[in-house]
């Protein structure tokens, strides 16, 4: 949990006991495969996730580690617009938008140049 405390390693069991005596509980959530954080303009996907829950003074905090990938969020209306402007399928339009970081003009140009 906290490697190298004071220059010496401390066993996780001993650390957990010490934190518990201070009113802090830490538990691992087992079997987590993926964590997704969605914002207004992107998704942060954490695969092979390790999630620890820390409870202190009635508050819960989550610590997440794993393999992180950030993706732009693509709205259905953007997919529809790109597909209608280029004649591409919705799947092709979505893929182009993802490749172009959600940039509509770039996705349209990319798909238009494929059909030319």
C-alpha cells in the first residue's frame, strides 16, 4: 500500500492494522476488470484495474490503478452528421470520429478522401 515507509518496507497486514487504529479502513475490491470515467468531452478507460476503497471519518475515497486509455466522447448526432455528409455507414463514421479525436471536419475529410 505505502511502500518504503521511512526507508523500510512494512507488511500490508501491519500497515492495515496501523491505519485501522487511526480510524482508517482500506479494502480492495476484488474482480474489477475495467473502470470508466466519463466527462463531457472524453472517456477515461482503466483496464486491468486495481481498486482500493479507503474509509475515514465517514468519507469514502477510491484509489484506482491500471492501464489507462483516454478516448473522445462521440455523440450520436456527430456520427449521423459525418455519415450523412460522406455516405459512410454509422460504424465507419464513429470509427473516423474516434481516430480524429472527435473532430467533425477532420473525420469528414478522412472519409471523403477514402471514397474519392
